[in-house]
C-alpha cells in the first residue's frame, strides 16, 4: 500500500458528519441504559440465531447468502471471510416482534444490529458499525436518496478536525463509503458500505451506520427511497 493511500483508509473511520451536523433535530445518545426493547420490539435475549434461539426465541434460519444483482459491478466486491467475524454479525433471518410496518429499518445502536422488519414476527438482521462515543444519536428519519459507489465530500467540521483528508473522493474500492449508500433525511448520516469489514460490530464512525460491502448491496436491493428508519 502506497503512502498516498494510507490517509484514505484512515478516513474510513471519519467518513460521516458529526452528530451536530444536519438541520433536523436529533436526540443525542447518553450513557444511560438503553430503553427497553419492548418500545420497538419484544424483549428477548440476543441468542445470535441457531439452536438456542430455536428453543427460546423462535427459529432463526442462520446466515443468509447475500443477494447480488445480475448487473455487473464497476468494481470488484471481495467478500470478507465470515470465519473472521463473530457469526452474530452475519446477515440472517431472525425472530423479531415489532409494531413497525414491514419494510421499516430499525437500527439498534447498543446491539450494533440493523433489522429489516418483514412482519409476522420475522426480520432480516445485519451486523453494523456505529458511531464512536460522542457521535451516537437516535431519531426517526427516512431514506431520501440511494447511491451506488458514491462519491465522498468530507463536511467542513470534519476537515477542521482532519485537515489532511481529501476535499473530495470519487467512488470506488478505496472510498470509505463503500459500494452503496442510503442517505437519511436532510442529515449528513448514511447507511453505507465499508472497505474495513473488521470494524463491523464496533463503535468507530462519526455517526454513520456502516456495513460490509456485500451486506449493504443486499440491503440496498431490498430498500426503497421513502423507507422509514428508526435509530435507537
């Protein structure tokens, strides 16, 4: 890896606007214990799927093969080795009770999980990376735009913290937004891919929700503009 690329990979940790960005009112996360899950979903132990969940939480079908469009990708998407990941963070269909309508996205920040509500007590679950301390947030928004291999322009407050970052970066395999991005309201937050799959399940971003590239391609194919997004 050349010296030129190193700051671009580091930029992956900072690819989103800060929690103060965006004109919509957001509810900053606190250090208080998260609200009980029954506000959105019935409380149940996080058993990660498999035999235990079949016994105590309803049958989970286990990791799901990611969906790939038949259309060719302009860049190769090299899937991460699932053996190097906690299996809880692999995409899988799970038992999930929710009052939200099918098609709603529910992001559970403390769990580092994103749920696509399917109805009838089921949901597709994906592992995610979330905002680092001081950059988490909560609120209700909608998907207002979708982009494949999006460009990235760091916001001004990020450039003040990191003047070494590029002012603009074309979409591609080195771009920290990854293969897909779904933009939330008029904020600077996105659900996007990542070229750093080892960060899934951690708190490292500036407020955006990151996924493995293969997982965000799958979710992107299932989500439409206008989809409701609930961030806990």
